[in-house]
C-alpha cells in the first residue's frame, strides 16, 4: 500500500537543524593518540512504481557510524568503525549494528604500508572509498558487494569487505599506487579452503592519495587525475553451482580538479564478471559527472549492466544536486533516479534526499 508523501520543507529543516557534533581526542603526543568521530545520514525516499505509478514514502537513517582511530607507536596505528544501516527503513527500527572496519596498520614507509584485519577490498577505487566522503548520494551498489558467490556463505561481513592482509604504497615518485589484499574469502568452498586475492594498480598524473580511505571528491583541496586496473579472484565460489573459479576485472578513472572557486568531478568504471554467482556473468559500466559552483553541484550518474548469459539487463539514470554546506562534514544531497532491470523498459523511479553531519 502506498504511503502519503511527507511535507518536504519539514525534512529540509530537520537536515539543516542537525545538531553540532563534538569530536573527542585523547592525545599524549603525535605518535600516541586516540580520536573518536561519527557521522549520521538521515534520508527521505519517495518511490514511484513503474506499473501503477503509486507513490510510497519512507523516512529512515541510511547510516550511523562511530569511528575510532589512533596510533600506539610512530609506525603502528589502528582503525575501528561500527556500522548501523537503514534504521527505520521499511519499519525496521532495530537493524543490526556490526563492526564495519577493524584493522591495525604498520606504516613502514610511504612505499610500503600493511593493514591487517577487517578490510575494504581494493577492487576499483570506488571500493576503497569511505561512505562519509562519497561524491553522489551513495555507493554504486549494483557493482559492489557482489564479488563472492552465494551471500549466505559470506556470513555477517559487510559488503565489499573481508578479513585478511592488505599491502599498499606509492612508488616511482608516487606515480604508481598499488594495493594487494589476500583475504579469507568464502571458506570452505567447493575447491577447498583457498584464499581470495584482490588488487589494484593505479596511476597518478597529478596529486596523490596516500590515505587508506579515498574520497569521491576532494572539493578543491586536491587536483586528482588518475586511473587504475583491478582484479578479484577466488577458486571454488563462482558459477551457478559455486564450483568454478570466481574472477572479476575492472578499470576506473577519476578527474577531480578545481577551477577557481568551482570544480569538476568525473568518474567512470567498467566491470567484467567472468564466472557468475550472485551477479550474472557479463559486463557493466557506471559513471558520474558533476560541476561544483562554489557550494552547489549539479550532477548526473548512469549505470549499465549487460549479462552475457541468463539474467536481467540493468539500466540506471540519475540526476540531482549536492549542497556542500561544510564539505563532507555537513551537506545535503538530492537524487532523482529511474532504474529498469527487465528486458523491456518499465522504469521504477525514486527520489532521494539525504543529509549528512560528520565530525
């Protein structure tokens, strides 16, 4: 049954009136400290059914995250983040709170850092971004979190993450950026208890990104022109029966450069899934383009996936705007999108409005 749309200005007021946050920092010196931070993303959804044009509204909290990071030694750091997603979505007021990230880091050198624990997988640059610093309103979820075989085998680990070890660094005068992860994967599987191996090799043509988490846009603080190639492979979890070697390949590129007080952001990524599983064997591409005029940024996004065997072709077209009140610390985002996942065009439309407050 469709629910009545809410009065939009009320939600705009709630987003703008979100309370100020207070950061907590315990400091002994620059090599011994702990930071506590958090962010919240309230969201309003208006969904329009493509068959009967009925409208359903839903108000929920897309994410709440509590984040702890720090150092215990000049070369040893850590990061722990909780994740509670979709509070109140479809009347679910008690979603699970999980550990989204938990790792220690050995900062040996700019060319060699090692992270161990529950990690973000370096399959495309998008997969290594933090949810609090995205360009659009959310991840391109149709292309993330589907690298493993059957979802019930992956357990409670959040999407596009796994337990393992990641080595990363910048080499050749910071032109090359490499990330290589060996993780637990799906275990046991049809081929035995084999690890999952995920990697990305990137090329930086302007500024570099040495941090563990990358941003969807740096809002003028950096000039980024980069591209990279990724792979993801694990024996015994691909195919309809889960007994083939799963593999995926991808290419991605980013242009994020300031133009005076304004700036342009363009991202593109192409994916090839070679063995099936939770996403049909096939190829896909997505991209977004935005032009920031001081604090206002109109943007468009597109998604396309074409299975090579059975499965439904997916097309997604999105337009909207970002209002960067205080960068990634406080912003409002609007997205109007239409998605078709059948063999005939039968668009389902959704309007999303989301606020974010971070400290």
